[in-house]
C-alpha cells in the first residue's frame, strides 16, 4: 500500500484506502493512534473521520475479548504484523453507541518502513452471527413441530419464494402438488374480517425501522364454509439495513382451544 508522508505534520494517507471496498484503518504503533481511516470504517463504527483520528484501537474495543485484556492482544497481533506476518483473527469493535460489532480483522504492515504503520481491514461478521442465530432458531422450530404438530413455513421476501411443509398445506387446505402461489392462497383463505388487519401487521413487522426479530399473531381462516382459528409465530432475519431477507415461522390450528 503506497502510504506517503504529507508534510511536516507527519500524517499519512493513501487514495487507495479511501477507494477500498472494505472498511480500512491505519494505526501508528509509535504514536499510539489511528493516522488514516476510510469512510466505510468510520460509517461502520459511527464516528466521524476526525473523531477516529483522535483515537487508538483500545478506544474502539471492549476491555476484554475472548477473556483476555485487549491491550495485550493488540500489542501481540501488531508485533506479528510488524515482523512481516499477516495475522487474521476474530475481534470485537465498539460502535459509538456502545453496541458491540463482531468483525474479522486482517493486519499487514505498510510503508514507509521507518514508521511502525499497520493497516487493518475490518470484515463485518454480523450477518454470519445472524445466520448462526438463525440456525439455532430453526432447530427450535423443528423440535416444536415434532412436539405440537406445528406447520412450518419459510419465506424469502426479496425473491418472494415461499416454502410450506406438509402440515402447513393441511392447515390451509391446499394440496402440496398444487401450483397455486402460497401467499395468494394464504390471503384468499383468511377470514374477510381479518384480512386487512393481517396485511397491516405484516407490513409493520417488515419495516426496516422495526427492531424486533420475533413476531406472533392470531387470525381466522375460512375453509369450505368452516371457520378455523390460527396462531402463528416466527423469526425475522434482517440485514445491516434492517430489511427482512428471510422469515421462518410456524402455524397452529387452535380452533379446539377457542
């Protein structure tokens, strides 16, 4: 990375850092502070560039990571980078709000080599953490289905793909081999008096400003002139912008309990 000295102020910069696709920081081990940061890194952690350049790695890290004080780890990993290694490891940085952000941190020494400059590339791992959480919730749903005869569905809003298991088809009176679009059938069989309310609640829970990851609802469906009462609950997986990209839920016929 071609980092150049500006002038007597001895700060360092590179256009490549600002143009990088990933969040990038440059840390001066001797000055014990950041000397460059791109907009992506500043945005990731919620600081302005000016705020960033007044801080050090310790300032944006919790006291302990993996049960060890961060200062000792920062010194150890930085020394490895200064000796020519390219250490890559899991880390935690603190957003300005105080929220912990899991990242993968990749370090490499950069010129001029009369300075102890280390470039760090920050890889946001929150989507990976969400996927791990999602898999755990999937297992919970499977156990619940086996114990209570729940129907399970999976919906991908971006592609509008939706999958129902056998029990879902049974609850909503649709042959599994049918080519009818499942969402269309779902709204068709909802009781006319409940239809608009269900649609409004769905729209609300899908809002990117909504922070809840779990939902539950109850409504009636009308099949062959018979009213059935349905209870549903589920999990929403959101991306970094808060948009729901995957929904996993269950439905249960609770008619006999009403």
